[in-house]
């Protein structure tokens, strides 16, 4: 088993320790900000204010007195629960510290200085920074006019490079846009030799099931596909740090040397419990998110504010000016919003909060947008 110390050593040698383990700093504190008031509406990190389901909270409370142990013996229970939930074999499951660790291990395993990580732009820029920090080649292609991934161009770049890693975030972060399941299907079936497709599905559970399907179906079909999920978003457990990946057994074997294979014990218990509520919890939370998103979009339409149609729990809004000072002004109004995502320098990423959060957002946004 690779220990945390040895894994950190590998990343340090690769020049990536700062990039990967500084994720929280990059994502949550990209702009210097004064101390936040206790009444702040936190709409900056795609978190879910619904919080963990009751079963997960009870599991953590019950387990807290026993967290003095690592509990390695219980990790298999989480693997089994994920495998049953996703209808894959346990050997096709790996868990990680959120989905970020799974993504990082795939970059280590399947990209190099000559075989690039190929993706669209803008996307989850932290992993692009990580790949570059590790000395991996990176190819970025603009999203289409519909804000989807240009799958044929991605495949063409992989062919040109002789293979590598294609990273596709669906729905995409920061645009909350969806790449059609037909396009994903085409890409899976037209992957060039020595190419792995990584599909980041951190926000997939928020999507209307009629519009999208998980790429885990291709794992079941033994394709060159790795899929990552997280308990941070729809399950409301960002602070718990639990996620997982599904892939063919040989792909997992290639990634395992770069995985710690240890997550917090309370995360193990919380994630295992939450999966038992999946059948009722996910539709309930998806429907609530859809309602809040629809109400916000109607309000933006009424005020003639342009935005990118969203399929996730956040939305990109065009403020028609440089976004950084606008974000800082929103913070002073008691609403924390997302960091800048170049080259979308006039677009503001806003997480969907609860009804009170969104009312506060509307008031602050209209005040600043109208000036």
C-alpha cells in the first residue's frame, strides 16, 4: 500500500505537491478578502447548503468516538457499497479524497511530457494547473458555441499526439453546460489507441436524467474510460472529503501507485450511509435545485441579464464588466461569489444556495449591476 508520506514524496518529485494540495487555497481564496461576517451567503464554491443527509450525520456522530483508529478494515465496505450502487465489480472501484485525488492519479498515470492531457477551455482549471506543474503536456481546445466539449477535435488531438488523457467535465465547471450523451458516446467509440477518457461527473446528479447518462456504463463495457464522482456536491458533504472513481481493473492498477488509498474514517462511514438514501435523496435534491435554478433564470430573464443555461448547481452570469471588482463588491454586500475564470472575464459564477441565499443574491446583484 502506498502511504501518505510516500505519495507526497512522489508528488514533490513531480513538482506538483503545491498544485494539488493547494487546491483549497486556489478554489476558495483566490482573491484576498476581509474577514467575512457571520451572515455571509456562501455562493462561491458550488457547495450544497442542504448539507449531509441525516443518515450520514448519524453515522459520523456515532463513529466520532472511534476515529482514533484508521479503520482500514472498514474501507472494503465502502468499495462494496459503491460497486453495488453503480452496478460495477468491486475491482472496478477506487475511492479518494473527494474526486480530486482520482483526477490527479489519472494525470500521473496517463499523461506525460509527450502524451498530453487534452481538454476544453474553460474547464476545471485547477487540474490543468496540476498537469502543467507535473511537467505534463497540456492541450486546450475552446468549448463549442453551445459550451459543450468539441469531441471530434479532442480525438484528433489525441491521434496527433499518439495517445494521452482526455479530460471531460460533464456538466462542465465553470460553465455548468452539458456535453450531449450522443457526443460522449461518439468519443468513447472513437478513442485513438493509447488514449484514456476521463469523465468528471461531480455535478451529474443535478442533471435532468432525460438529458444525460453516466459514463460509468462504458466502464461496465470495459472501455478505456475512467469516471469520477464525489460526495461533495449533491450529497452536501464537501467537508467530509469522500469521492470515488470507476474504471476497468487494469486502468485502476495504473492509477493506484499515485493514490493514497486512505480517506478520513468519518468520510467512509458518512458516504456508506448516504448511498443507502440515494434512491430518494438524489431526486429530491435534484428537483429542489431545478426549482431554485429556474426561479433565478426567470429573474435574470426579466432583468435582461445574459447567462449560460445551467445543468448544475451553479450558473455563469454576464455582468458586462471586469468580474473581479464586481465579485469584491458583492462580498462587501454579504454575498460571496465565484472566483474569475479566464478567459470569461466578464462572467460571474454563482452557486445556487437556499431560498434565503438567493434572495440576498438578487438584492446585492441588482444594486451593483444597475450602477
